[in-house]
C-alpha cells in the first residue's frame, strides 16, 4: 500500500490544481514567492468545512475532502479560503504537492518503525515459509505417486471361544452331528492379525483404480476365530486368510470405476466384490464390528459378498439408485469343468438393487441369482446342501434410520432375506428348498464418552424353512453380539466384544441335544 499512495496523491493533487499556467521558460520574477510562502506556511486544515469558498456542489469537493481528512496535507489561505478556482503556476503546485509528500513520508516512517519493532517476528515467519516451501519441494521430488493415495489399517484380535451343550463329547473335544459324525472343536485362546493396504488411484479426479493388498493369519483349522468352531458363523468381519495360507500377502481387490454418463458409474475388475458395485449400502450398523454374518443387512444369501472377476453399473439421482452387477468367483479358472465366466461352475452371482435414501434414513430391495458355492453364510445343514450344483433366487429388504444427534436413541439397521433354491440334478435324500434370515443392528455414537461407540446386533443366519421330501426342518438358530469401542486417538481404537451362537449347526444338531458357542475378544485397530 505505501508504494501506491505517493502516486495516487500526486495524481489527485495535480488534478485539483488545474488549470495550471503552462508557460515555458518561467523566470524567478514571474513567481509570487510571497504568496507561495504564505500558502505553504499556513496551518493545515482538518476539515473541508473550514474553507468558506468550497461548496459540496463543486466538482472536486469529494477529492479535496479525502485529501484533508485522510492525509491532512491541504492548507488554505489566512483568510479561510482555498481559492480553488484561480490558476496557479507549476511552482505553486509543487508547494502543495510537497506538503502532501511530507505526510506520506511520515506514514512511511511509521511503517518502517513497525517493521523494525517486529523484525524478529517477521524473520521467524519468513523462515517458516521458506521451510515449508523446502519441505513441499522435497515431498514433490520424493512423493510416492502423483495420482495414488495410500491408506490402510492393521488389526489385532486377542480372544477365544467356549462351547456348551450335551451334544459335545468332552473327551474327544468334538461335537456330534446328526449325519456328519463327530466334528472337532476350535476352542483355543488365540492372537491373530489382519493387515490391509489400500491404493486408490485417479487419473482425472473422477475415476478410481483400487488395489488392495491384504494378509492375515486367521485360519479356522488352527483354532482361531476365522471359522472357529464347526461352522463359518463365527467368522469375524476382520478375519482374512489368503487362499494359499496364512501370513501371505495377496491381492484382495483390483477394480476400476469411472462415470460413463449422466449419473451412471461403471465398474470392472479382475477381483471385485458384489458390495463394491452397489450405489447404496442400506445400513449404518458399522461393518468393522464383530461377526461378519451380522454385517450383510440380514440377508447373507442376497448380500453374499461374492468376490472374483466382475462387472457392474449403477445410476443415482435425487436419492434414488439402481445397481446391477455380475461376479464370477471362479472367473479366473480356464476350465469350464471347474470355473470360468458364465459357466455352470463359475460360482457366480448376478445382482440388481433398487434403493432410496435421505439424510436420516434409507432402504433398498435387492435380488441376487446365486450359483452353488456363491452363498456366504447359513447353518451347516443349509450350507452343505448348497454345495451341490444349484441356483438360489435370493431376495432382500433392508433399511436404516439414524437420529440427528447422538444420545440415548440408537441408530437402527434391519434387514430380512428370503431364498428359494433349485438343484440342477435330483439330490438323494432330503434337501433344503427355501430358507430365511434376518438381523437388527443398534449403534450408539458418543456412548458414555464423546468419540466412543457401542452396539448390539442380533438375528438369525439363513436357516431352512422347507425341504424336498416333506417334513418340517428344525434348522433355526440365533446370533448375538455386544461391543464397545474406545476411540483412543483418531487412528487407534480398542474394542472388547462378546458374541453368542445358538444352534449354529441347525438341524445337524442331533434331536433332543443342544449345542452353542460363546466368544470373547479384544480387537485393536490402527488406521493410517
């Protein structure tokens, strides 16, 4: 600002002093030196009202007022007049301009004093700016990628399970089944981990290439939570086991998403999950809780999390969404006898979902056509039957509601699933034909302490409701989980939890006998 003011003042002052005598070759005798001295030595005025011959209607009234009130560099004649209408020589103009420049010099001197007074602080700020510029330069030179962001989480789980019921043979550490004989129990105290690294790449700001590396050591055959017990129902949401064995890093996700039109987004990937291609997930119950079976909207057959080669397209507008996708779990296998895309052994699922959501609530209807092996969770009786070549038409109705503010009222997520199965060939014996499932999840944010959260989930995993050959199946079961998450920092949480499974084998539990499972764990999660 100080560098601008002198030029502005000079221009304004010279404009006020026109018309000036433009005579060339002016001699000293031409100057009215007495008048100049009398004007320049006059006391400077502080208000334009002090001039008796200046009126608000004068064309330069506002400019003159600004010079007086802002800068105080205008003087008048001893008789209280300004005499703005008469001509002046250039020397007389110089006297007036000099008075204004003196005031500008005073302002400049004050700025210099302030700069000297805060010299240390200004030097520190300059050093910090220079340091930040240097760091930015280093980051730009050594950055991982100009297009990719890295994020991840590491989870450690300490805990164990205990089994009860008169179907257990304690001496053999096994549970008796109706048709499968004795099954070993996994009831050791274990310490497991799961690590996930997410690489999100965008080439134009709107598309997404996601690559997920993952490793863990959850293994149901080694007395841990990852399938601990005779069924998969105790599988933890966080539990991961690479197909080639524990402690081996593998590709968990690899897919590309991009907008392809007004409101449309397309997805294609060599390893993509069904839920990666849905525009809406109709639940606010946290996925990173305890049992995986309670994170699929009450319909594990329809929301089956099938993972493999896939393609999908979804559309969104004004709260509405429509999603369609196809995933082949065995899509990378070249032999039609054991895999491929669109074959009888693709272990595929085709999904269509219609959803709608607002700020506090949302819901969706979903249909999936699931091939044998594409189902994720159910009682042991049902899951064993679905290993045969078959097609299951799975339907789901799910939704959620959440309060505007945290408090005693929890968010509520609920879902129900219905499934109808037909087999490619006639099956020997009695086989399940229809099944159902449901779940409810309650979640309290800022529970007891701000930042912490608590939750409870309960329901029934898919259980047989009708079977070929008649008879009434006794395949019912119950699922419960309770958890409380301590948010230690923004990036670290500790979650103690309990879960309970009633009759996880369903009808495979011998008549008149009981079998259930209780689990306790502490989960510590680090995000980065």
